[in-house]
C-alpha cells in the first residue's frame, strides 16, 4: 500500500524523497517495467534463435515469454509506435499464421524454379520446411484461402486437383501415342 502511494504521489514527492527511492531502483511504472522485462527476454531469444517465433508455452528463466509475445500480438492496436518499432526491429511476427503461409509460398517458388512445376510430392521436405505437407494443406483448404493467396498460387501454375491433372496428362500422352502410332 505504501509503495502504491509513492507511485501515485510521484509528482508531489519532494526531491530528497524521490532521490532516495530512485537510489533503491524504485520502479515508478510497473506496467512499463514488465514490458521492458519481456522485451529483454525477447531480445535474448532473438539473439539466440535469429527470429521472434516464440512458442506459445515457452518459459525462459521463469519468465513466460510465449505468453508475453501472445499478449503483444493481441494488443497490437494499443501498443505505442515506439514499442512497435522496437519489436519490428527484431522482425517481430504479428501474425504467425500469415507468416507461416508466406514462408511456405517462398519455398514453393524455389521448388518451381528448380523443378519447373508445382507438383510437390506429399513427402517432400527441405532442410527446414515440410513443403509437401504445406502444399497438400493449401489444396485441402482452397475454399477457405483468401483470394489473393489463391491468385499467388495460381501465378505459379499451382495444381489444385492432382487426380484431374494426372488424368489430363495421361490423356495427352495417349493422344500423342495414337498420333504417333
């Protein structure tokens, strides 16, 4: 109660009392201090991992970093521009699902450059990404994908129905065989 009173009366305390509290590293703004603690933990995570994709349940040094990151994402509209800039300087991911989609899309573009098509085998993996599973997932949720994502996939020649595609390919080969023979 006494500490709360000192915080409430911060602007009315005489200089000596304020200095004595400051000498004890008195925390005048608990909310701000808690945010700074979370940011320090995020900075350490970023320095170690190279990203801010913190698992939701991650606890680092008794600090619930995953919860803190989730809170920042939930409070995106309330966060000051200064704090937002500090987070974004670490390439903070505001929407991990959206980020994951674009990561998959980038892997697919590399596959198309190398292979010349979008027919990724379902078991295909790069070193750090399961592209086959990602592609299969896009096919299964086509009706729920945003139109701009469908458009981006279509721009690569994405095959939505592999069974129909295989049938059409078979027919083309049969027609070529018949013409040749």
